[in-house]
C-alpha cells in the first residue's frame, strides 16, 4: 500500500510539473500572438489543483498514523515549581543599560555596594 501511495505522489508531482510547463507554454503563446493575458485556461488550473490534492492525500497516507497530543501526561511528571519557572520572565542585570543616556538606576547606592569597585576588593 505504501508503494502505491509513493507512486501516486510521484505521478502527482509529474502532473504538477506538466501543469506548470503548460502554463509557461500558454504564456509564451500569448506573447507570440500579442494577446493580453487574462487568466489560465481552466484545464491547466484544474490539473494543478487535482495534482496538489493527489499529492497532499498520498503524503498523508505514507506518513502513517498521527499521535495524539496529550499535555496531561507531560504535566504529571513536573512539580509546581518547574511549571512556574518561565525563562521568558527572567530579568538580567547587564551593562546595556549603561549605554542608554536616559537610564537612571532605582537605588544607586545599593547598586554601588553590590557591584561597585569597593565590593570587588573585599
């Protein structure tokens, strides 16, 4: 069954390639005859859509069964502390704020006690 689906995928891609080639030929024909391009012929559009549907259906057949997504199983092994640990809410103290001319520390004395040059010598 998988071989038949893979063969249909190949046929779908070949049919889609043929539809693209037919569209390019139609466009070239319109240029040669100096006609205005309004839309593709319905047979080329139908072939492209049918080819895409054939490809999509058979890819889903080849892939196999999908697994169910169950969040409860993953959440059972985690504690409350690990659930509330969200790295996107972390605040980092870095030197980027020194580059901003408008930044004012909340408490400069406390900052100097912790990060000042006197703290490094102790």
